[in-house]
């Protein structure tokens, strides 16, 4: 088991506060593993994109990589069916469809030098497709609270 912990002032291992445990993710099905891994990569690349200068070759290169990774994030989510509200689907899957349908238009906007449209779309995909959807994975009973907090 991969675990990082902080011990109490008494030094008792039984009283250790579990902070991070990859076992639940490693025991999840392949679709969830691919989805979570791609989401983490997309998040890191997205933060890098926000911090880096815009319009440069590195920005465009990292941007293309981010778009491909986001397609994996959104596409792989269609095989994750932990919450079933409408058959195998949940409202979270609507976010995936929005990302899959909208990313090509955001890329086209950049290629046509419509910077404001491109910026709004990409910020929307980052906040909605990664931050909002990612926050929903921390709801009680989902996988990420088990990974990060042992709950």
C-alpha cells in the first residue's frame, strides 16, 4: 500500500492520520485509471498554460497536447458509470459531451486568431471540464475521498 501519513505527537502508528492512498485508484477498473490519470495530466498542463506566455511556440505545443489529453479525459469518462441516473449515464457525462464537441471549435478559434473566443472556451473547459467535474469526484462515496483522505 502506498501511503503518506503524519503521526501524532504520541508517535503511535495506530493514531496516524492517513493523507494519501493510491490503492483505491489502483484497484479501480481500467477506464477509471485512464480517466483519472489523464485528468491529472490535463490539470497540470492547464496550470502551466495559464502561467506561460501566450501565442508562443511552447504555448501552442503544450496547447495541442492539452487538447489531446482533454479528449482522453472526456472520452474515457464515457466508460465510467459509477453514478447511474439515466441508464448508465449521469449529468456529469454532459460535461464530457460539451468538452468533446467544443474543443475543436476552440482550436479553430485559435487558428483563426479569434483570441477572445479561444481564451473563453479554453478557460471554460478548464474550469468546467476539470475543476467542476474534478470537484464532483470528491463527493462522499466517490473514489477520490478514499485516495486523498482515506474516507
